[in-house]
C-alpha cells in the first residue's frame, strides 16, 4: 500500500525489432527521440538528457534475452581516458640480444668437437688384406711369384632386390557431429498486433509447477487484473486475452506472476 499514489519516473525501452519506444513504467509521457543506434536495445530516463547505463526493465530484459547481442551501451555513455604509453629504455634489450648471439655462436662452434667421438683402435678402418699365390711349376719364371688381389667392397656389388614402397595411409572415419539440444522457446504472444476485438494467445514456459499464478495487463500506468490459476506439471501456461472494440490503440504489457517468477510479454492494439 505504500506504493499507491507514488508516481514513478517514466522509463522507455527501445525495441529494435518494431523500431519504436516501449514505455516500461511511470506516468504517461512523450516518447524520447529516435536513438543513434536503432539496432540496439536501450533504456531512456526522461528526467535526464543523457544516456544512462542501467539494468533494463522487464520488457528490456525480455528483449535482451530473445535477441542476444542486441543490448549495447551507446558510445556517448562511455568515456575512456587512455594513459600515455610509457617509453622503455632500449639499452637493456640491445645488451641482452648481444649476449644471446654470443652464446649461440659459442655453442655452434663447440658443437662439432663435442659430438665427434675420439678414434678407437677397434673402430679404425683396416687396410685390405692381400693373398699370395705360389706357382707349382718351378720352371715357370715368367709367371710372377705372387699375385695381388684386393678384397671386393660389398657395398659396390649391385643388387637386384626390389625396393619396398610404403602403402598410403587410410584416413580414419570421422564421427558425425553430435547435435546440440534445442533450447526451449521464449515466452510469446500470437498475434503480436491486432485491432480491438482480437483474441491474443499468450504462452509462458519455465514456470514453477503447481504454483499459483496471477495475470494482469498494463496500459501506461493503469494495471488491470486478469485470470488466476495453477501452473501445470510441465511448467507451461497458455492463456487467451479477449479484447473488445473499446480497447484504445496503444502498447499493452501482459504480465504473468508465479511464486517468485515474473514474466512480461507486450502486444499492441492497432487503430
């Protein structure tokens, strides 16, 4: 009861889908001018002449959840002061680079001597052995007494063995991507715009089961109670609002309250 009679300051939220201002709360007032960024969800307070960084109202939060990434802070509300970059002395970096180059050069010079092993008698190459052949005929003086024959090099003998070729690697089959679970649809109204006498169908999801709910619709600062009931086990409530030709053309807000959950969906009566 303490809130009865108190006039809240008017708050408007820019709807980037319908390209229009939606009055969140407060007394009836003239809508502000069109913002610079018409594709972003923004909030405007009429008691100031500047953009305010604040938490959006119920309709703004619903729009920001439905169109993620559309809520941006205008550039005129951000003031940044960039500090002058500090200059660094390049001398320590130059000295470090010289020392690093000297270390790399010393390692490159000493690496061959460290990696080459000392010669060993067991591993040293042996001269080729020579065989002496004695002639059985002593009168054959024209034939030399010894014939020198060098042992052939095994590596010089040609081979006709087939060259083995590697088989191309078979690509492994890849598993199909796992489909992501579908997210539940947001609260919505069908149709969203209609003349007086239209029946608007509202659907609210994610409500606490077995909780008592109450609904109302708001035009400007006038709040009218509507239907009450109990949330079904699936947490989804579908309710119809039957309007008449006496409903004046304007933006209306249909609100659902169940336990500590409050949800709002807007609709419009056209002329």
